[in-house]
């Protein structure tokens, strides 16, 4: 409508039919385009929250199709023919893979923490170390989440040092829980101390106070095997003896958006009966994808099948070879340089994997903007005034598309 109003249709002297048609086409394309659009992530940031975090495995996609293209047994028990729970299948798998007694899945990581606190600590006190009363990003701030769930924050210790004895000293008649928060996206170094989860779990059991662990990323594999520093795993959190562990489905787990809670059976039961559990419940598409993702871990094929682990475990030498291949197509406009791929997604702050970058000559702002306008759009990073392409996060099938787009942009940039 806008176009018709803006074009001076009645003024026949200035009316250009071809221009009008092309305007209508452009507007229609924008209006009818699917959203969110597919993009090629050439930033090398494996878990880019702005780019939708973890891409899904083929089986996860297949699983979504099976669960949604027709009716499914989402909440139907095929043996008895009566109503079942959408949680049954996934919860069994999560217990198997993490070693926990029980599990519950909700909409996202924030919802998981919120449900845990609202169920166990409403109108009660929750003890948190001052160094962990933090903002995780995108509106998730521990003091505010606590306030929203009706719990009272009791901060103890100092920003850099908190001891188990300080938790003990803060426990009183009003205490509902002890909460430990993983510092997902920042690191405090130097003169620091924090109470270990094992210490807190002992304390909690002794005083009959639930110990909750907001782990954030939900890593199930040992990151050190890929040359990264250690990211605490879910299995370690569970075996420390804490009562509940909360994590996301779409960070290092490599699955869909989801919030996962694993831990003690009697607490999981309490959480699942809370009215918020229904409000925060996981949808069937995410549930289908999460189940397929967890099955990759149980089949021991995570690094072959789950895209984020394929990217993380890709050897530097392979990336270098791929970058050289690409560079040989545009030898006069680019060079290969050493760099680092950040992991992102609120995990392993400041850590990068060694990589090889294709650095593109020319005006960086202009080149990156032209690449973003491609179809599909290509998202790059600018480093030291140059556009750089990191093939770690570009799949083999995306490579020819990237190459074509680069060639056309460089041509356009020349003229
Ligand atoms: C990412 C994160 C959350 C929030 O999880 P979402 O899935 O993004 O809602 C909560 N706590 C920690 C420690 C996190 O790292």
C-alpha cells in the first residue's frame, strides 16, 4: 500500500511502469520473506546468540519433522491408550546421560532457574556469593530473577573471595536454598576463592537445605580434549551431590532452545507440579530436537553429528587447508592470517581455538555490508580494519555459496 501511496500514479508524465513493478517486487520480497532468515556464519563464533546459538544436527531436524508434520504421541501412552506425559522419554535419557536421579525440561535456561527458585524458595532466603550475583546477559540478572521468583537474596562473601563457612554462617530459619552460579561469560582471576560445589553439597545435606547449581552451558563433553580450558560438565555437577542443576539446551549441548533441570527425584517432582511448570513448558518441536541431540551423546557420536562439536573439534590444519582453497579463488584480494575462533554463547569466556582466517582487502565496512546483503546473507567479523572469514563455522555445503558471494562482492567493490 505504501508504494502506491508514495508513487505518483496519477502524474502520468513521471510515472515509470518498470520502476513501479520493481518497487512492488522488492516490497513483496521483504513482506513474504521467511523469518528468521538463514544466514552463513563466517564469524567463527561457534555459539552466536544473535545468530540463533547452536545449529541442529540432521537427526534433530528429522525428528522435528516427524513430530510436527503429522500427529504424534506427544502426550499419549501407546501401550495403555490413555494420556501420557511429554516429559517421560526425554527425562529417562537425561538421567542416563548425566547420572542424575531425575530430570525435567522447560522452555529455556532462565525458565529452569526461575521454576526452581519459585518452587523451593518463594518467600524464603537464597544464599548467593557476592561474586556470583551477576548478569548473564540479555536481561538475566541473578538478583532480579530471585526477586521475580519471590525469593530473598542473601549475599555473602566478597566479589573475589567467598568461603564455605560464610554460607554456613548465613543459614537460618528462613533459608530456602543455596544457589551457586557458574560465571558463564566472565572470569575473575588473581586473588580469588570460591566454595566448591562438593563443599556446598555437604553443607546442604547437613543442614537440610537444597543446593542449586545454575551451570549455564550444560557441557556434557570434556572441553580440554579440544585444547580448550576446562568448562565444568553436567556430570560433575550431578556427582558433586548438589540437589538440582540447571542448564540450557542450545549452548554447548548443541541442541534446541530448552532449559534442563536434573537432580534429586523428590525435588524434580515438586518442580513439575508447580503451576509455573505448565507456563514454562517445552514445545513439541524443541522436545523432538532435544531428544535426538541427547541420543547423539548416548550413542557416543556427538563430535561426528552435533554441529557445534564438529566445529569445535575441527583440526586447525583442516581449516587452514579450506581457507587456502578459498583464497586461491580470490588471490589478489585476500590473504591467509592466523587467528582465534571464540566459543561464545556464555561459555569459556576469553577462550579461542586457533584458526586460520581469510582476510579480505578493501573497505571493511563496505565489504561486510555487501556480504550481509547477499542471499543468503554472510556474517563476518572485522579485525584490524579488515573483513575476516573464519571457515570453522561455515559448513562444506555453505562454502560454494560463500565463494560465489565473495567473488561478486569483490567485483562490485572494485567498480
Ligand atoms: C545462559 C545462561 C542462563 C540463561 O539460559 P537461557 O537458555 O539463555 O535462558 C542462565 N544462567 C547461566 C549461568 C547462563 O550461562
